[in-house]
């Protein structure tokens, strides 16, 4: 059974406990069919159109030609090449003149050499047919060389006066670097009882440890800009259960396509933000989920899947034009701002700062991913949900009862700030997932995820 028929059945039936017990959900049979039959190229086995001509190497062009400072470099190179061509023409003309010049023999003196005949007689000997340069072309060439030389002088002066337009590949003047270093405020660092996690990464320029705290504080400020409102009451055809089934299917797609976890979290966020602004029919709910994953892949993946792959996993229920138009509409509703703070990134930051081992971190990720299915968590800030997920993982695995000073500093929260979220997550974990919502549990029951989904959940937390 396809996703659309499943959602339709859930909407019409009053008792939701018997949904999808004997039938597959969301075209799961389609996903199994893909993985069993075609075992080539991708996880789904969809041979993309780009792979048909994989043997043909397309000619590459420069990515930044005539853009920003690449224009300055091209002007200099063009000036050099043009001046070189001019010099070659001059050498060529000198060579032609010297071919008709007569040189005295070894016994003759310069005085006995007869004067050069300015009008030599025509001979029948074959000579090279050398075209004389057009005087108009010479005049244009001289003018272009003059203009290029002036531009080179102006570019040299502008480069010496300012380095504001220097590209990343070019070296900045030393005095500019010194100026920035002198104006930068010193990093005071954490309090004495907190370990300085960022200091250990000072030698790694890609970790930008000096700005890590500012970056995550900026994320926390932007959280309120992307706070999703509860929308089920304004969606006559959408229910909480239907949203949970959609998110469960999106997790299955993320696993099948082997996408990043950030892509999944961003896609779920796009679904909630879009449904909070636009009223849709239940037949288009799967299209919203697929398009959200497609947009998130473009933003977060190095090699996003093709449109045909997303249409295929939807059982070809939608057309290419429908997906593209919905993609445009989603981006317009979000004002093309996809820099959304995600709970997954906050959790990774907290775990690295607190030096949490991989098993507990994976357990916290399992809890956090389970929360994506729950409609009640969409209004909670991602940074708070991440802190609560990490705390409950520490409480269940290590019996931790307090939020350490290190985690308080790097998260910016104390235990009282997210205590109610901890109880919400604990109640969620105590309830076993329904039969049609077991994708996350099956995913984290694998050995690669340390089988954290099999960890027993106590009835009460000792906190």
C-alpha cells in the first residue's frame, strides 16, 4: 500500500490501533523491491541519467572566471599575452628585413661594400609570402596596449591601497593581518572549574575554536526565528499520527539514501515550518516530506540524489513539475533562509565539550531522533531538547543526577531550564513504539549504533 492510501485510511478510521498491521506503510514494499532487484550504483539501485554518459568527460570551465578578483588576474594575463604578441610581431618584421641584407665577405672591407640597392630587381626565386601588417590593426593594437598598461597601473595601485577584495587563495598584506589581531578582543575562556575544550583545538584552523562559543550563541539567538507553531488544528486533513508516519518514512529514506543526520533533522524542520504556514491536503503530505528532504539534500549533502529518485520512492504518485513547484514554494515561505539551528548539532557540541563516550552519545541521538516523531516537541527549542536528551542518556547509563559545570557553561542551561523536557522524553521512551513507527528503533538496534535501542528504560529516573 502506498503512503497516500495509508494516510487516507488513517484519516477515515476512528480506531488507529489497527492501522497498517497487515499492510506495508508508505510504499515500504517499493523500498524493499528497490534494494532487492537493482543492486547497482545507489542504495535504491536507480540508475541515474547522469550515469549513462559516465565515460564521456565533459570539458570543464573555470568556476570563477571574470568574477571578483579573478577579473584582475585575467586582465594582467591578457596584458602580458598581448604585449608578448606585439614583441613577436616586431621580431618577425626585423627578421624579414635582415633576410635581404648583404654582409661583406671576410676579405672585403666596409668601404668597398657597394651601397644597398633600395629597389632590387625582381627575381624568379620563390620567396616566402609574408603579409604586411595592416596600419589600422597596428594603430588599434597600440591603443589597446596603452589602455591595458594604464589598467595595470590602476590595478596595482588599488591592490596596494586596499586588500578588502583579496580572495582566499591570495596572500593578504601583513599589515592587514596585524591590524585584525590587534583589534581582536582576547578570549577570556571558561571559569576556573570548567575545562577549556576549545583551547585544545587552537592549532586546528578548521575548528575555529576561537569563535566556537560565539557561533553557538548565535545559533541560540536564531532559534526563535525558526520556532514552529502547532498547526494540526489549522490542518483539517492532517493529524498527529499522520505526521508521525511521515517522519518515520523520512527516516527510512534517510537510511536508504545514506544521507547525513543533519539532512534528516533539517527536512523535518522544513516540514513543520511549511505546514505551519500553508494548509495542504492529505494527498500532498508525502510530497511535502519528499520535497523537504530534496531541499535539505541540496543544502547539506555533497552529492544530493536526483529528482527522479525522490519521485520513484513516492511510487511515481507525483510529477516532476509538482515537486519543483513545491520546492520553490517552500523556499519562498522560508524566505530562502535555510541556516536553521538543529538539535543534532547542539547535541554534538555538548557531547564533545563534556567528553562523552560514543555509546552514550549514540543513545542520546536515539532519544533525540525519537523526539522527531512526537508532535509535542516542535515548539521546544532545539538547544534545550538536545541538552535534555544528553542528560537522560547520562542518567540512564551512568546514573548521573546533576548537570555538570562544564555542560552548564557550554550549553548555557542549568538543569531547571530543561527539567520538564527530561520528563517528556522519559515518558516517550517508556511507551513502546507502534508497529508502523519502528524504523528508528530498528535502526538503532543495529550493532553499528551500539544497540542502544535495546537499553532498558527504568520506570523512574533517580534525579
